[in-house]
């Protein structure tokens, strides 16, 4: 009589060393080594050695800071208002963004001129939401730009650091270039000088800040 065949089970090996080890569950790929934009030491060296900008060492959990005053001042404005002012800047004038704020770098000493310029333009009595940062101030240091990458208003807002609220360069400073000569300053007497006009920049930013404030109040 023909019966059903039973499956043949191979005998288990008696040598424990012959038992195959269980397969390792697939995990996430190994992280790539930190580049200059991620290594705090490399970031600090880039600013101090390549640009000559003084920094404040980063404490644990905090970003590296740039010292404001010795090489540049900062005009901190709403990003929406700052975009309208980009046309008044020289091509090599650095600009950073962090969250919904834009930081326009000014010539050293220009921050103390901003209140007088606003008063002269009759903006001084209005709350505009802009801040001039000068000697003694600090600014979060954006990571140096990746090689071969061209930042811009749209691309700067999409990089991971920007999405996490970190400062990023929209227009980064270029090593080997004197960025300070391109920073907005008070116009020289007699109309000389190649630096962008601080008065026009502040007037444009103040106008946009006021429009933004009115639009939000009506919403």
C-alpha cells in the first residue's frame, strides 16, 4: 500500500559551532562622517582663519556665536521685509536667515547710526520689529556653505539646518574677499565710496516692516 510521504527533516548538527548564527536585522545606514559644516571645531576655524571673524566658543547644546562689532554690525529684520532690501546690497554682501528673521550685515559702526536714520526718515516713533546689533552683540554662526552649492532665498529655507531653526547663509561670505568693503554704511561726504547706502537700505526695510505690520493687524 502506498502511503503519503512525510517531509524529511535534516538532522540537527551536534557541534554547537556548526549552528549558523541568526541573521542581523537590517538597520539604518551608518552616518556619514561630519563635514566642515557639522564639526564645531571646523566651523570655528573657517570663521577665524578663513574670514578673520572672532567667535565665542559654543557651549554644549548651543551654536557657535560670531562677535558683532569688530568686523561688521547686523540689522535683524523680518525675513519678508528683508527680501525687498536685497536689491540695495552689493553682490558680495553677506546675508543670513534664521527662522522668520533675516540678518543683513552692515559695516562696523553702522548699527549706532540706524536710530538716527529712522528718526530722520520719520520712522522712529513706530514699532517696526527691526533691531540694529552693534559692538558687544553676538550672532549665531551659520554653518559654512557646502562646496559647489549656490545658496539663495529659496534654497536657504530648505536646508535641514534652516528647517530646524538654525541660522543659515543666504549669501555667504567668501574667504579671501574683503566682505567688509561691500557692507552698507553711511554715505561718504561728497558722494564717494562704493559701499551700499545705509539710508536707502533702512528706508526700504522700515517701509516693508510697516506694511507687514499693517497687513498682520488686518488679518
